């Protein structure tokens, strides 16, 4: 394990980086020596990764590299998997997510998640979004709730497309609209951190562009972590990129640096399509 | 370096290198022959140089088209991106070197019938030899991906600049001695300036190679020793 920790190259300040990408907001998430085990199999090895606020961090790497596993640690989604054990320390806003006093439901309110396949509830568009604020007690009145729903739809860039059919089933929307509905649902509970696990892999290029535009907008107010198989997408939407391979964090740096001049040969091989 | 999983990508990168090598070879040849034409006062050779510049122009266009197509289709990243962007930059410099050689050849045609002052021709020859050597070195540095060699080419350019400075003074003096020398001296001065410019394009290529191999630009300002733009010899 110690050998692997030596492989971490946390280069924060390489020359030749694009200035706007090196502007670093304070860290929203800090993780130290995070390891994950599925039964006896170790899936992540001693991950040290800090994630800046109001920016997009992309996690890239081949299938099975541990990037989704890491993402799921941030809102303790791995708790739902039997035999899964997480060690190390993860802090969101300085607060340990494994603190026994911490309410997991409240944590997941602060840390929203969007999945690979759009998964709206089999309910109306309105109810899809109202569900979260209602269970988290965020709305005091009906008009409060309506306001949250409308503003969430607006932030997700969906309002103009659905305003006439807000009480129709969410499942009747197109794939791209469904995904933006899920993003609207995630932001309705006013999270601080939004996790996206391959949010565009089931979408066509136009819907993908709309989601990416939305991510660009959202990063002004939220910390976003996105797992993606599309290197181009990581390059387009993120300010920082972390490359995972075989359960270790190989390299993390400004997106411009990672995609023009990565430090580690494994990163280079992966992003240029040289892994055999 | 591991090979790309997609073999045609690998082949395209190889093709790009071969075209650059071909262009480099042509540029070297053209420059060498234009200087020979100047020195030997050989109009036939000079005309030949002027005609052959076309081949470099054609190659430049081919490289440019290939680069644009690769950026669009492959969406290159990291070292591939630097490789492809580097090829585009180098091809522009090589094309300019071809143009400069053509210009030297044209000037040699203009002064073919005049008497060439021997000491000045020797100065030009030395300068040309050094420029040719630098060009050869930088092309080797490209094919070997040798950043150190590129750096040494880069810093050696000051020698060409120094030679140009002294040649510039000599030519001015020569013109002042006898106004009848002004015609040939002006052509030789422009010829020398062209060689000096070849040196500059060679250092550009060296900078590109450095970026391509190491991933960052040479940060020191290159010492610029061409002082002729602020030199004046008083006529009194």
C-alpha cells in the first residue's frame, strides 16, 4: 500500500498552465488515505484528493479503475453495498462524512447525485422535483414549494421546454430532458456538492451539449464532480482532472495541463489512446 | 512509447513526420543550392532553385490539410496534440526557409554579371555554412526528438547574428568607398539578411521541438544579437 501511495503525483502548479484554470477556490472536499474494499478485494488504495469549490472536477480512467467507487464515497452511497468497507477520511466542508453523529439523509441532501441513466420517478415533473424539498422540509408552504420547483427547472434550463406540462409524467420527456430533470431534482434540495456519474453517456450530442452548458452554469454556485468516459467531455467541462488507474489516483492537475502535458506516463497513454 | 490502440492513428502520425522530414530535406537542399548559385554566379542553378520552391509549398499545404483533418477526426491529446501542433508550426517555418532560399537565388540572378567582392563573399559563405549546419542539426533534433540538441541550436543562433552584424558594417563601408558598389552591396546585404532570417526560423523550429518533447516552452528570452536595425555608420 505504501508503494502505491508513492505513485501519487499531486502537481498543483506546473508551468504552462492556463491562468484561468489555476484559480483555485477553497477546497469543498478533502480526502485522505481513502481506501475501499468490496469484501476482500480492495478497489481503492489510499486516495488523497482535494476538490475545489465552485468548479468542476472530472474523474477519468478505464472501467474498473475506481473512479465511480470514489465518487460514491462522497455521499456514502457505498453504504448501500453489502460487504463494502471504506477507510480513511473524507471531509465535505470540513465535516467528516463518516462521523457517527452525521445524519446520512442530511448528507445526501447536501450532496446531490445524477446517474448514468436518467431515472425520474414515475410521477409528474412537478412531483419529481418537489419530492426532495418536501422530505427535507425545505418548503413551508405550497407556494414555497412551487417556487422551488420553478426555480430548479429554470436553473436546469428546462423550464421553457416543460412549463405547459409540468403535471405530466417526467418519464414522458426525452432522454436529455429527463437527465436535466434529474439535475433539477438534485439542485432542488439546495445541495453544495453535485456528483455526476457519466451523466451524458445515454444522451445524444445535442442533449449532451445542453447538459454541459448546464454544468458550466451550475459551477458558478456549486462544486461539481463528474465521472466520465469521454475524455473530450472531461476536457470541455472541467477545470481540474484526476486520473485513476487500477484503484490508485495516478495524477491530478489542472485540466489544461492534464490534456496537454500530463506528468505520468500512464495518464499520457490513457488519454492518447495507447492502453493496449 | 506505446503504440496507439488504433493503428491508423499511429500511421498518420508517422506520415506527418515523414512529410516534415521530406520538407526539411528540401529546404536544406534549396538553401545550399541558392548559396552555391550566388557564389558561383550560376544563373541556371538559381533558376532551378526558384522553380523547386514549389515542392516545399505543396508539402506545406499537405501537412496543413493533414493536421486540420487529424485535429477534427482524432481530437488529439497530450503528446499527440503537441506532436500535431508542432508539425503545423514547423512546416510553416520550413516553408519560409524555402522562400528565403528562393529570394537568395533571385538576387543572385540580379547580380550575376557583376564582380563579387571576394572578402564579402567569404563572410557570406561562413554565415551560410553556419545557417545550413544549424538547419541540419534542428532537423536531426526533430527526428530524434532531442530537446537538448534543439536547445543547443537555439542558443547557437547568436553566432549567425554576430556574423550578420559584422557583414552589415563591411557592406556599408564598401558602399561608402564607391557608390558604384551600392547595387551589388544592397543585393548581398539582403542576401545576408535572408540567411539571418533562416537562422531565426531555425530557432523557431528548435523552440517548437523543445515544447513538443518537454511539454513547456523555453522560458529564457533568446539573446537577440542582430543590432543592425539600430546601426548607422556616419558618412563624414
